[in-house]
C-alpha cells in the first residue's frame, strides 16, 4: 500500500548516489512523490560546477592588490557574494522540492549563474 511504502522509504539525503535513480523510480511507481530523489540526484551532479562557481567568486574578490586600498570593502563584497550564492542555492532547492520548478533547473541554475557571474567579475577586474 502507499502508506507502507511511505513508511519504508529512505530520505533522499541518506540514499546513496548510485541508488537515487532506482529509488526515485520505485517511489514514483508506488504512486508517491519522487521529486526529492530527483532533486538530490541533480544537486549531486551539479555540485562540482557549484564548487567551481564558488572558487571563481572567491577569486574575483581576492585578486585585488592590497596596496590599492579598499581591502575591507573587497572582503565585505566577497562575503556578501558568497552569502547570495548560498541563499540562491537554498531558495531554488526549496522551490524544486516543492515542485514549483523542475529539479534540474533548481540544481543547475545557481551553479551556472554563479560561474558566469564569477567569470565576468574576474575578467572585468583583470582587464583593468
């Protein structure tokens, strides 16, 4: 029954990466919502790109020379940019888990936008 399947299901965060697709498919076949499993799968696939985005954002704020001044302001901007990237990731993940947007959009869009903005800022700063 669906009640037994819901009681026996494993949370998406504790499911192994290699089993997420099969568990998600079995959950969907049982008539339950498998959005959490698909979202967790897409989040884990997008994680390397998100880490690259974090490095690019950090590099764009740390590449400024300290002799030019404004180190405190640059540090504050870097912290704010990291915080915005984190909040965007969490908000889009919540929207994806509520099935308001697709899991792939919820997982990949913060990483793609973060990489693009980090590269843009880095290129703008290094170009002079």
